[in-house]
C-alpha cells in the first residue's frame, strides 16, 4: 500500500485517535448511562428522559449520540494498526506475548467496569480478540511463504485458518469475536492493494455502519510510525481508563437527585 511521504497521519497519531474514540465509547456506558442517566433508568434498563430534565442531562443526551458515532471508529483503527505492527515489529513473539499478557491483566478491570465483579465469562476485553488476531496473522504469513506456488492449497488453508481463529475468538468471547479476527485477516490479505485494503473493514459494518467512518481516517495514514513515546502507554491506559470512568460514573450517580 502506498502512503503519502510527508503529509497525513502517523501510526502514533492514529493510535491516539483510536484511544479517544474508545474513551468516548466507554464514557457513554460508564459516565452517561450509569452516571448522568441513572435517575431516569428503569429496573429493566430502559432510559426515559423528560423534556424538562435539567440542562446538564439534556446536554449529556446530545453528547451520547455523538459519542455513539465517534466510539465506533476505534476498533477498526486498532485492527489496522495491529496488522501494521505485525508487519514491522522486530519480534513477533514478543508482540504476541505482550498482547496476551495485557489481555489477562486487563480482564479484572474490564469485568469490574462492565459487570461489577472481577470475573465474568460473558464477554472479554478487546485485547483477547487482538491476541487471537495476531496468532491468525502469523499462521497466514506462514501459509503464504510455504504455499505461494500452490494457490488452491494456499487459499484453502487461509480460509481454514480464518475460520478456526474466528471460532477461537467466539469461544473466548473477546469483543468483536470472529468479526474482529476476520477483519484483521482481510486487512492482512489486502495489505498490498492500496486504498482497496480498507475494504477489509467490511465485517465490522455488522456491528455498526458507523465503523465505516474509520476508512477516511485510515486513508490519511502516511506509513510512518511517528513519535512513539512510551510504547506501553496504550497497554496501561486501557485497563486504567476503565477504573477511572467507573469511579467517576459512580460519583456522578451518587450525586443525582
């Protein structure tokens, strides 16, 4: 895929855009729904906000709609950067182990924020899906190298590996499950197809059509890593932001009339 040499967004910039998107998504749940909207939520989870609600509540209602849109561009960007990271990392083994380790370390914070307890098998954090995706990319790379001269066998094994990885993601119940791993696979397979590569985001449209908004953002990628800063910042930010939003949401809910 060709990238503009100077202009555009670096991988570092894209990661920060994805983090802001993720923050908006989780703020919707933990701050607005469970905090600001707490007095207007029934036991069944239905939210009904009257027209004469306080101005702050009505503002939060508008922000909720905006965050709902912005919050869906995060994962497509993370999936794209995952493939870029796999392509350029010096150690794929370390890359995989880092994702897996932080997937495990993040889970208590994720479950506490979503379910109010330290362990809940219903759904796991997105790093679980990204870990399975890296495993899949590694297999796909080996298939390409070993069976480049036999297209039928190569594509048969590619499809089989993608199905197996999707099944594992579904079994582990990471966010986006098989849609996430399939997206990573498509982004990998289309990596040399220029702008057509962004068609790899198509499976995520099942989750929300707003995921398509990530495409024009990714089209600005200039192929550069950019200023790295502390490379583990995202891994620490991910569990930490759950705990901070959870605490602030509870604080807001406790002060509602």
